[in-house]
C-alpha cells in the first residue's frame, strides 16, 4: 500500500517545480511571447494535481484525503484508521 503522506510530498514538490519552471520562463522571455518552458511548467503543475487527486487516499476506505496542507495526516477523517507514518 502507498502512504498518502508520501504522495502528498511528491505532489507538492512537483507543483513547486512546475511553478518555478513557469516563473523562470517568464523571467527569461518576458510576458510578450509564450515560452515552451512555461507550457511545460504548467503541464507539470496540473499533472501533479491530478496525481494528488488519484493517490492521496485512505488505504483502508479509499476516500479522498485533503490536498491543501503540507502537514501529514495521522488518521483518516472518514474511517478513523491510523495512517502509516514510516518513511
């Protein structure tokens, strides 16, 4: 079983990477033309959100856990089961 807290960290890292790529492309080429690095960064960020929606779930009841916070979940808010905390 996948640990949803690990998936949350992967999602957040990928979102930050995509936003940094988009910001770097705006810094390099300005805002007049659309740089390919900007498009790649946006795709990485949206892909990370989709990854989070699909993988950050309770391993017991398979319900969606929250995506908005960086702090790990200790318990599932729906079934009350303890989530694994091992790294």
